[in-house]
């Protein structure tokens, strides 16, 4: 063994202890790891795999190229190993990738497990039972009495004649020890010597993450829904190949030992690890339910559900937490005097929509609308509207849609539209999600979900709150089949039933993508975001109603009685050109106020048409005197000042000088 003198960075390495007591540091593209005799045994195992087995497997590893003695410790028991550094991430740290990549990971893991099983030999359980008993006594002080009794009971139930595969294994095959590179190669690291060298150790360590979700308990930053979608794909692949092993009492015993073995190192999640042991049947029943559902994946829409028409669903049963101290956002009044819920639909092409379903809470009606909904329009753009009223809040938008489908007996294609934004798109039947470019918004990117597509415009990946492309989901999701939607939600709920998980519609689409259902991207136009109070107020601030005098502001002042008479005067061209630019933005309403009488209506409108000046309304017979505008304000929805005034010198053509008041 080579003895080395420590450099300062190697000394610093020793301060960074892992749960197993080792220390790790990266120096000049090499990893240095320090530990005791056990590290030496693990190093030999890793090098054995590198030199003898890796060439037969899809999973790779790196060799330990040098073993050094820790000179500072002055003992042969303490060593430092050196191996190349691999750039990559653990599976649990990665964004939810496209289904093909997850299948590639599953194939590599499947290949490794097949290899270690094929290399093993079988012995009867009776010959090795004492090793389990010894290990259980070794861990006795770290586990509760119920856990000890449960494991003891299972240990004595396994028939002594049961055949156990023994032979080479990784020993600690979990997500944290699988490194995925940019080319999607999987590198196995941190091989572990175990109390019993068996491929079933690797099965159980993998189930530690796939079935018992230990990885997500170790680090709360992992996105649990996305991680469980990955788990479900890999788990279903493994179950299909090894169901006879997966359901065995022997593998349950290995599961129990791999779970309690890490309790001394992860005391902060001891309660979860012990729950997994005590309620193992519950976890496995959840797995069986998901696997059973997977056998009935709807790869194609049932023929009786294929329709040209689609149902538009607008869920508005949320608590509007981003709109403090206001009515529920769907009840807020827009600048065009429509409610937000109606304006959210306003720019959609509804030619292929058979009906509109709006889902709201009874609580909102009782508190803000006198308990009644009869005031809501029965049609929008000639399309019939039905209201679905829920008595209780739902946990998320997905549950609102599920209840809407079931309560209103909706079958066939559905288009789900957020109530707090607006965009232009042709709503037709099919599987697609509506997107807009990042350039169309200026804030709250971290609250959006994003999509990536292939060259044919088919979605390959969706990601919540992480930017993976220039296109984000803008709140319109189309499903060719309501049954497919319900199926995907059922799977996701079973995968996350032990936690109060908030599901997004993008999770539902990702689940369908992973099971062979294709979704396209559909680009929208004219996107407006009202998702938070601040963005809504910014949107409102763009809109203004201008009350404009005609004579002396738009055209030179005239007179009713003598020349130049009303309707005969020349335009104030600079004022008109400036105001036309404002009007053409679509954010201004022009109400013309004039002392002209109704007798001059035809003359007045002809004059304005002659100069091609746009307007929305003309109020005649306004007194030729001081004019005062009185308007109410509200701190929440129409803040002070809600009205302004400009006194412009008669016939002045310099209105643009006041643009800071008008824009």
C-alpha cells in the first residue's frame, strides 16, 4: 500500500463526512474518498465489476485507480481511494425526462439485474438463516419492538427449503448510487459489501426508492410527483419481468433488512422506514393496484368516444390565494365589463365546442352572489353554458376537473381552460396542449410549466416550474377522451396516496405520454396573464376610457350659429394622429363629449368619418361649461386615482405632450 503526504485540499476532504463515515472531495477531475477496512472491501467489489462484469452490462462504473494510506491517521485501517470523476446527476435529481429516456434507464437497470441473477447460484434458506438472525440482533438496539417482532415473524415463516440466489451484487443499488450522464449512460457507484451477497439485495435496495419512496424522504427538494412517475415506469418494467420474485415472501424479508439497515445512518426518517416495515402490505397493495391498471392502458380512444365536438371545461373552484382581500378571481370585473370567467373564453374560437361547463363553489355564490347563479349567461357566443356547483373545495385543479366530468356526465373530447388568463386558439377535439412563448410574459416564470417537442411538434417532455424550452403551457389542455383523463388521474392518485400531493394537469399529460398516448403542441396568440393580483392589476392598468371633447380638441372650435359651423372645421391633425395610435392598441375606449345638439348628429359623425377618427360612443348636449368627472375608486380593484383630467388650451394641437397622463 502506498503512503502519501496530505495536501491541504485532501485534509479538508476528511471534514465532509457521509452517513457511512466516509469523506469525499473532488480534486482536478478525480474523486478522493477516505474510509476504513469496509471501504477497501467495497473498492475491490467495484473494481471486480469494472474489470470482469461491466462489459456484459449496460450499466457502467469507474475503476479505483489508486489506494493510499492515510498518513495522518498513522494506521493501516484508514485508506484513501482515487477514481475518475464522472459528470452527471442521480436519477432523483433530474427533471422528468421524455418517456423514451426513462425506458432507456429501465432497460439498463433490468439488464444489470438479469446479469447478477444469471451469475448467481442457489442455496437453501436454511443454510443462511443464521446470517439474517445475526444481522437482526446486531440492529436490535436501533429498531422498535413492533418492528423487531414483525421481522422475526417473517423470518420464521420463510420455508427452510426456499432457494435463495447468492453471488455478486452491487449491495446498495438505489437512486443516489446511480449517476446519469448527459448521454443517458448509467454509472453504478458506491458498491457495498453486505451481510449476504445476493442479487435480491439489489432488488430490495431498488424497491427502497421505487416502492417505499425513501429517496424523496431523504431530500424534500425532489419533486415528488415527477419522481413517482419515473418510479412507476421503471417499477412496471421490472414487475413484468420478475413478478414471481416481486411478490415473494423472501423478497419481503430482504426489503425489511435493507430498510432497517440504514436506520442508524438516517435517524431523521426512522419513523418512515419503520412504517414501511410494519405496513409493507399497504405499499405492495398500492403497487399491485397501479400495475393492474397499467394492463388496461387506453392507447387509443374508444371508438364510441371519437367525436368531432368537444366540451369546454373551465374550473373556477379554487380559493384564489393569489388575490388577497378580493372576491374570488373569476368574479372580478374586467376593463370590458365582463367577468374574468367569461373574458377567459372571449378570444377562443368555439366553432367545434358543443357546450361550456363552468365549475364553481357554492360558498362563493353564498358569500358574493346571494346564493344564486341565475344571473350568469346561459350562452356564450351561442354555445350553451352549464354550471357545475361544488359544495366543498377540491385539493387541486385536477380534482375539480374530475368532479366536473363525473357530476356532469361528460364523455368524449374535453378542453380544459384556466379561468385566469386569455389567449386566441381554435378549440378542436384531440390530444394537445396550448403553449405560448416566454417572450409573451415578463414575470412569474417559476410558476409556469414548460414543454419540449420533437421536430414534428409532438410533445416529448413536460416540466413543472423549470424552464426546459422557450414554450410554456398557457392554460389550455385538450384530451381526446375524458376516460383517458380519469384513468391517468387514478394512477397518479394511487402513486401519491400517502401524501397530500397537489397535481397539475401537466402531470396527467405526462402520465399519458409515458403510457404511449401522443400529445401535440398548439401555439396560441394574444396571451394575457391574470394569474396573480399583481399581473391582473398590470393588465387592467393598460386599459383606459377617454372622454374627449370634439371641438377644440379633435377639430378646431366651431359654432352653432355662424361660420365656421359645427361639422365644417378642420382637424387638429397631430391630436388625431396621436389618439389613433392609442386606439389602435385595443386598450382604449373613446367616449366623445360635445355641446353639439342631437340636430348635428349626422353632421358630426360624417365629419369624424371624413377624418377616419375612431370612437365608441358620442354624448351630445353636454353643457358648454366646466365639466367635472366623478368616479369611485377601490383599493383592491380600481385604485386611486380612478379618474384624471386634462385641461387643454382650445385648438391646441399638442395633446401628445400629456401622454404620461394617457398611457
